């Protein structure tokens, strides 16, 4: 690389390099040299030698829209094609070829997601969070995920179909399916004398932009009569930045219902602390890019500590994601972070188990007062729903 080429780590094992004032020919030469050096490198760990490779997507900026997000998206797609074609290779971004490739992927996954929704072939999974403080939740706190089940029974990870669902506008329908199913299962759990776990439900940017989503959430709570305090809706910071007004309205509405709100990817931008101060958040999820290397990188550890301290001053609870070893758990507990989430805590498992075995255990810890209140919630929900709509309307200055 030349001295004028700034590199950046984008996350995980992904890196970006901006080649300024560079011809396509020179860029290809630099990319090939990078690929060759990575290929020739030998990584030794515990007396074993590993070969590694690099898949590279190359984007001439003149061929894509002149925005940062468009350039990064084009590079990401070119890199994805390089992986599909066998890995350890370079793929040049070509708009027509990229569009044809995307249409091919979209056509297949779009139909499969739509059919899965129609045939109820989506499954709910969850990952529990570990309370690190003594005053953690009595009932389990879990984050809900969705998996697609093929006709043959194979399970498909969301990373395979979510990007297509987003591009084809299927996410609002998918998010509503998740909300309805989680609340329905929680209602069955209560009818059986159990207590549902506290569920964190992720929402897409398209759902946040949908002004009718709040009405749908209100209708689902009215239908199922479940305790709103046991449900938390999670937005990412990027979604919040894209649809701030709609997100603010939705947050005000669900908070008036009695639900909780979480903000993911916290700390990626300088605007993060402004959101924490001005929005009605219950949880702040510290971005995993700081947590993963925290025990080895003192700067990341200091960043986690600073986010946690400011969040607590603002009255928010903190969640550290991507916790991958016991050392990280010990460090987070020493810092005072409230919850840990990641494979060092627990894997992603079917949600049903939390409504059954763990739901019964949580029921024993729940106060008698709350169990009595649960029976009266269905009648009270309609009054709360009116407040939710009123709170949401006030965000737009509507007079009632």
C-alpha cells in the first residue's frame, strides 16, 4: 500500500482501504499484492500451522453512487461474490453484473421467505443474557431471533435471508410475525400458570418507518393481555439515525404502554451519547466491536467503562454483546456492566425452552402481587393503549 492509502477495520475480519487518486490497474495490482501476501503468511497457534486467504471486493468509485454508504455497500457485495466464487480472490464491482447477481439471489430468497411466512415455517430462537449485578432480572432476559425452516426441515440462519427480505420490503411483515408469535406464546404461558421470560424483540429500519407499527403493537397487547413490562423493543443506532422522528414516536408509544426500549450498536458514532440523553431508553447495548478485544486492548476497555459510567448516570442499564470468554465476563463485572450476552454466556437455542422449564423457575421468583395483576391486565390494556397513542401523537405536536 501507498502511504496515502488509509486502512480501517470495519468489524470482525473485514477491512476497508481507500485508494486515493489511483487507477483501476494500480488498484488491482495493490489488491493482488495484498491477497498474495496474506496467502503466503503462515499463522501458528498451539504448534499448528494455518494457511489463510483474503476475499477482496474492488470498487471504482466512479461506477457507484457518490455516497459513503453506496460505496461500502458495493464493496461488500463485490467481496460477497468473491467468496461465492471460491474465496481468496479479487472481484471487481461491475454495476450490471452486480445487479444481475442480486436479482438472482433476491428472486430465490424472496419467494422462499414469502412462502415461509404464508406456511408458518419460521421458528423463534433466543439467547439469554447473564445478569452481572446482584439486582438483575428475576425472570430470564432473552433476545429473540428468527430462523427459517425449509420444506425439507433444514434451518436457515437469518444472515442468509434477511438482506433479501430488507431489499424486497418484507421486513415489516416479518417483524410483525415475530411480535405476534412472541406475544401469543407468552399468553399461552400465562394461561398455564407460568411466567414468560423478558423478551427483547429486534425491529428493522423498515418497520420503524412504518407509522402503523405502533397500532399493530397496541392491538397485539389488547388481544393477548400479556404484561407489557416483560417486552423490550430493540433498535440499532443506524436505524435510529435514518428514521429518527418515527423512532422517537414509536419509543414514546411503547413506553406509554409499559414496554421497555433498548438501543443496539451504541458507541459507533459521536451522536450516541446525545441519543442516550434525549431518548426514553431502558437498555444501552455496548457495541461488540469494543467488547470483543476488551481484555487485550486497554483503549477498548476504557471505552466500555466510559459508556457504562455515562449510561448509569443517565439511569440506563447496560448490556455488553459479543462476550466470548470468561475473562471478558470478569472484566465486565468489575466495570459494573449490568448484563453480558454472547457465546461465553449461552448459545442461541429455541425460544420454547424459556417459556417452559425456565418459565416455571421464574414463576416461583415472581411476587404474588404481580401474579394478581396479570389477571387484570387484559381489561386495563385498552386504557394503556389510549395513552400509548396519545404519547406517540405528542411527538408530532398533535393536540388531543
